[in-house]
């Protein structure tokens, strides 16, 4: 594999020194914090942006290679906030995003676009891209997107056999049905569209990673939402049971990816010269009933079986073909994801083995 400059990229074992400098926005989040850790392990210099650096000191002890780590205060709601953070960087990983799942009622979708939830998200991303233009050094931006922007149903409401990057969900359908987490889906969809439009108009090289349900080990002190989604059949949390059931209904299955693999995919797409457009990242997908069975096999004594599965016909396959065809290899399968997720949840006291 060759990087953006045509030079051969080193192996992933982290040996040797690497001269590239990367900025990671949202460094205190689930994916962002692990991405910073992985970049530092591989020898890169990292500019990590945080809204409140003084409240994030606990992460410093978990990020090795601190001599190559610089912290910057930045906020998507403040114009020009990322200017200093991206200065001198070769690439930017834009991971920061709002995880808002509910808002006050508005009359129509246009009102939501201009609301205090979505508009700052879009404007903040455009502001970041403007900072990249000012820097004169940023060669590529990798944007973290989500499978919430996709659907497993066609225009007639029929189940698709395969769900890939092209299966964008209809904004009108999201607005009319308002499924669980719908405002997050609209926000991510509109932000990604605005980012690609601005990037193409201004000559910025941009690639997006469409994350499936990310689970596995985590560095942050709170329990990541996607971890709570996967463990909902164990915890019985009605909110997250509703979300995982909705994902299964909307997509036709539940797609998963390990924490380490999603971050490796971000770096892979940053460095691969031929990366273009959007890439769906998952190791595979399973109907919810099969996922519950697998959880039960691993931890039969703690599983609570009250998952509502609305499955009509064959489950959809969520495809990682585009990413694999580019040469990416996954390191972690379903068993790893479940084991590492439960181990992390037990360690922090979120789940108790009895």
C-alpha cells in the first residue's frame, strides 16, 4: 500500500518512527480517544482537540507517547476554533459529533436544519474544513459517519438483500417515521452532505468512514452508547433495547465492528492514495435473534431474553466489500467483539457477572 505521497506505508506493528502529524477532533469520545492511542502507538505526532482539556487529564495516562501529543481546546460551535489545531498537520480525522437523540418538537424538517442541534453541527464541520484550507498542509480529511444514514429498504419498502454505501435513507422517510435516534441520523446525513459539497467545491480531499455499531474496549470513563446498544439484551435497558431493535428493523440486521478495527480503518483510509468517497466499516451483520443467541452462548447466566425482533423475510447483509476491495483486513470477529465488550463492561462495573 502507498500513501498520499506515493511512499510505501510501514507495517501496522508500530515499529519505527513516523513523521506524519494528524489532528483528531473529538479526542475524548469513544472512537476519538482510541484513535489517538493507536496513532501514538504507531509513532505519529497527534494534535488532539477537546472542548475542555482540563477535564480530560485522566486520558493522558492512557495515551502513551505523550511527547508526540499536543492538546488543543476547540469547539464546533466556535468559528475558527480549529485553526491552531490543524496547523502543520498532514491530515485531519473529524470524529467530533453531537450524540443528541431527542430535541424539542419543530414544525418541519427545515426548522430542524436551522435548529440549535443540527445547524451548529453543519457549520462547525464547515468551519473545520475552512481551517484545513488555511493550514496549507492538510492533504486529506477523514470524516466519521454512521450507518444511521443508511437503510435496508428500497423505495418501495421492500427489504434489500445487500446494504452498501449507496443505500442512503430518505430524509422524508426519517422525518415522517421518526424512529429511535432519528435526529442523530438526520444530523449526520446533512452534515456529511454539506462536508462533501464544501470539500469538492474547494479542492479538499475527503473520505468518510460509515461506522456500524462499534463495540469492544474503551478508554473513556462513561459507557459508550454503541456499547450500551450491544449489551442491551444483557442489561435490559429499554431505551437501548429500542435502539437495537430499530437498527435491526431499519437495516435488516445488526452490523458490528471492533473498536480497534474501526480506528485502523480510519488510519488506512487516511493513508491509502486510492481511497475515495464513503466506506462502510463492519466485520459482518447478524439478525438480532442470532446476535442474542451468540450473547447467550458466551454469557448464558446473565442474558435477559426480551428482545422485540420485527424480521420479515431474509435478513439483509451489510457489505464491507468496498473497504475490503481497497485492501483493508479486519483483525477481530464477532467473538472478539462480544468478549472484549463484556470484559470492559465488567471491569468498569457496568455489568456484573453473577
